[in-house]
């Protein structure tokens, strides 16, 4: 029976900060995205561009057209953030599928006894990571609402004393903003963690040929969850910045 | 005794939790295909709205799955 833990285990504890196996894998993701960005920028200046440039440009153009249909005129202000969410979630999801992630074990001594824990773990299979980007996303929605509409116009959505009904609708809107944080965090965490558990169990039950379609499913789910996260953020932003009535 | 209760709880949580979203996603898909048949020109906006709605419906199934995983592993 494979060892599955819902919590990302700490590998080493530096000055009180617990470095977990999911953070360790996310560093690779950061370096990968950085390298892609630097390559793209260098290729943009040269006259003979190679395949990576065109591939990235295809990705960015498709994302631009998707977000333009949601955000309309404000697309140029929000596109860096939306595509950053997409690329971050996509890269971290797909990095969790590489061979060695979850299977390479490291021996860690804790209070005397040694346990063997995976050295790497998908970053979004850690509730802390998904909660972090959910908080960033919902905060950005509030900040853009205040920036584009003005503080008092935006607050009127939540605090409306004109009518008892509107007062309760305002309170419900406030609760719904908090539920968006939970919903973002758990949607991404649930999809990716359940995918990891599914692959571990299938590989344990039928090691030959059966894990392959589930690996394809996980690649697809990783892409869809990245798309859903960024599209939902852009939809909430567009709802927050449009003037009502 | 608590092990047996955990197993039953895990199964019931995800089993009942997947009924609603399953029906919901089926309805969303059906309505989207119907709208596509009536107006094939609006394909990309129908597809975007359908994927968004399916993600919302599936998230509820994922909440049930997370609860069942929490019951099983703690």
C-alpha cells in the first residue's frame, strides 16, 4: 500500500522555516519559467528566431485572445497577471508528473526515528501553495475593483444601506468573496492531489500498461485546471471592474 | 472500530458527493451542445462558457473528494 500523506512533508528545517518537498520542486518550476522568459526575450531581438520563440508566441497569442473576450478593453493591464497565473499553475502541475516525483525517497530523522519521505511532490498538491495563489487572486480582484471604480463605489457593493434586502445581499457578497478563496484553493488542490493519489494507487495495483492512460488524464487535468484558474480570476476581475446599472 | 467507520465514511462521502456534480455536468454539456446546434457561429463563446460552468460544477465534486481523503488519511 503506497504511503500517501495529505500534508507535504518537511525535508529539512532551516532556522525554523520548514522546507517541504513541494517547495523544493517548485524551485525547479521557477528556474524553468525564468529560463523560458530569458530565451524568449533574447530571441525577440534577433532576426532568425527559432522554434521555442514561435511556440511561446503561439501560446501567448491564444491566451491573449481568450482573455480579450472576457476582459475587453482592460486586457493590456491584466494580461501579464493572467498569463502568469496560467503559466505558473501549468508548469507546477506538469512538473508533478515527471518520473521521480513522489517515488524518490529520502531518509529524514524526526525525534529519533527515521522515516522515508518523497523527495519531490507536486507543488499544487500542497494546500499551502494553492491557498497562497488563491489569496493572491482574490486580493487582486478586490484591488482592481477599488482601482477602477473608486473605493466608495466599490464598497457600495458590500455595504448598502438603502434597503434591508440590499443590506443582506451585501453581506452575502462579502461571504461569497471569502468562499471564492476556499473554492480556488480546494479546486486546484483537490484535482492535483487526487490525481497523484489515483496514479499511486493504479501503479500499485496494475504496474504494467495501466498507469499510461491515467498519466494522459493527469496531463489534461493539469492543463484544464490552469486554464480554469486564470479564466475564473479574469471573470471575477471583469465582474469587479464593470459599473453596475 | 474507528478504522471501519473511517472506511465507510470515505466511501459514502465521495459516493454521494459525486451524484450532484455528475448530473450537473451532464445537463451543462447537453445545454451547450443544444445551443451549439441552434447557433454554430457562437462556437468559441459557447465553449468558453461551458468549460467555465463545468469547472464550477466539478469543484463541488472535488470538495467531496477532499473531505473523503481527509477522513481516510487523518
